[in-house]
C-alpha cells in the first residue's frame, strides 16, 4: 500500500474532527482542538497531494470526511436516520473506492 494513502486517511479523520468541532465547540479548549484538527488535516492533505494525483486525493479526502461526519452525526449526536442518506453515502463510497482503485501509483511513492 502506498504510504501517501495513510496521509489521506489521517487527513480525513482530522477533517471529521474539525467539522464536528465547528458545530459543537463552545469552550476555549474545544476551539483550540478544532484549530489543531484543521491544521493537521490540511498538513496531511498537502503531504499526500505531493505523491498522489490531486483530484483523486481530494475526492477520497472529502468522501471520507462527508461519510464520517454524516455517520457520526447519526450515531453519536442523534441526527435522525434516513435510508436516503445511507444510500447516498454508499454511492459516494463506491465512487471514492473506484477512483482509488484506478489511480496509478508513481514510482518511488511506496
């Protein structure tokens, strides 16, 4: 597996953190964690985009962030479950996985 994809995965995790932080932060330390998550997210995404095609990197990153944020909202924060949301997430994930599968790795990226 290309190590750059681990940076994309990490950036996606931090994206979920800062998006949730923007909605729920209400103390100085929760805002501080949100800012740290924004920085870490963008830093990891920049590292990954130096080794992978930018378009594919961004699509995988945003797909992870969107999926994670919607699922976290439903499972943890009580957002109502809707079958339509779940089906759209599945379609999104199929596209993201498809793009990752057809992305050609460059030599020296491992």
